[in-house]
C-alpha cells in the first residue's frame, strides 16, 4: 500500500482510489466477488460492479384493462331439440364447444334458447383460454323453487374447483366457492322474471351483477388460473329454466 499524501484535500481522493484498487486485488485473489464484499466496501463513491451485471427486483401488480374482446358468444340459435353439446356457438375462440358436467347432459335448444329439464338439472361449461374477464347470461325464472347457476373460474379436469353464483329457491343471489361450498357473499331477493346475471373477475377481485347493477363483491385468489365458464340449474320438479345470450369477454 502506498503512503498517503499529507494534504487533507488529497486524502479523500487517495482513499477512494485505494479502496477501488483493493477491490480489484480481492477479485484477482478470489476469482470472483468475495463473501460479503458489499458489507466490507459499500458506501464509498462510484462502487465497482464485480459481477459484471446488475440485478433489479421489480414488483408486478396484477391489473386488467377493459374487457372489450368477445371470446365466447352464443345466442343458441338452432333447431329445436338439438343438444347443447352438438350445437356450435356463434363465437368460440378456443374451439372446444360446450361440455357437460354430467355424463348424460340433457340441455337442449328450444325456441333459440337453452332449456334444462326440471327433473334432471345440468351444468354446462365452455373453455375460454383466459382466467380474467366477465361472463353473463340471460335467464328466465318462472316460479319460486327454480335454482340457476352462473359458473366461472372452473376447470374441466376438476369441475369441483370453481366459483358459482346461485339464484336460490327464494330468489336470493349468493356467491359460493367450491369445492368447500363456502358462502362468500349474498344479496336480497330479486324476484321472478327474466334477468341478466353477470360475474366480473380480475386478479383477486370478483363482482356479481344483476341487470348491470353490482350486488356482491368479494376478494379471493382461489382458482385464479382456471378458464372454464358456464351456467346451469339444479333439479326442480315442475320447473324448466331457460337461458339465452351467453357472453364471455376478456381484454
């Protein structure tokens, strides 16, 4: 090590130059950055980057833009009696068509709508290829006792893992997380008639709408990567539930 100059004004320059040279000497000795080198020499001006690269840690915040791209659309326009699972949707970007949760899916086209037999019940789904978006369907509720479902973030390989909006037998709207069947939100009765039921889900945020009015909000990361959406009805003797104008939009 050289003898430092006596002038105070030159001392700082000499100290910095000497520390930089010490860094270089250590690198030659270790053939790499020595252990805890930052702790030894951090803080002096113009530090030397021994590794030759700079590592930057960034935090990515999940967000969604406007859901303006139609990925699935179906007005169920077809001949009477055609099975939903033979019917070709108007728009089906993934191209797999409708699938049934049940082995003997009995949902069929009648009057350019989907009818689900009262005594059987049914859940029908379609893959969208994306996990964030908004899914909606029109349904007609003719009488108390009918139970309709809107399904999202489900998985064809394991249908049990899903979110499900349920219009109950007393016309309440409820949000459930499956497979636990845990109630995550509810609203009061919406009555009978024809309604549009919609679920919007972005990252961990979930909002349920009836006729475009938000009625339930919830935050959860459960099943966030699942891409199947759909609709259905529970068995209810004496009632036929009809569905129309199914739509899924993504970014």
